[in-house]
């Protein structure tokens, strides 16, 4: 039985700008193109390796346990920050409409693991 419309594999998109490894990407107004997700934006994937502007790249789905880039303490709720990073929610212990996950590990301007919610 097939599940049409659902993808279990990484997604491939054209990068509208340079997107670094582990940064969040969001769809742009140009079909099939992504850019860096902005603060409180809606990410569609996580860049898997650095992708140059105008190149196709692989983006991991926002499911399960994922590796992202930012500054956070373990256990904090997190949301999209500026330039594709992941940041702590305004109240680290309270979910909001912008919450995308919860930090499993801590990081200071580096990679950490987040469980997508």
C-alpha cells in the first residue's frame, strides 16, 4: 500500500542563497526554492551539508531527533531564529505557536540535537 503525498526521505530543493550545514530552510516565493528560515519562521527542512546559492541540496525532514545549529540549554523549548539558526523560546519551559522542538543536548553557538514536536 502506498502513502501518496508523504515523503520519508530527505527533500531536494534549489537554494536561493548559501545555506550552511544544520541551518533551517524555508520555502521562498519561487517554486522549488528555499532560503534561510527567519526568526519565528516556518522551516520545511534542515540543510544536510552546506549548499551554495543556485545549487540543489538535500534537506532533512523536521521529524524525530535532528541535528541543528544554535545556542541552547538541554530541555529548553526552541523555535526558528535569525538566519536559519535555532534559538530558545521566550520562556524556555513554555511551548508557543512558534515552538518547533525541544533541545535534547546543549550548545553554545554550535550543533545540538533537538526532538521535533
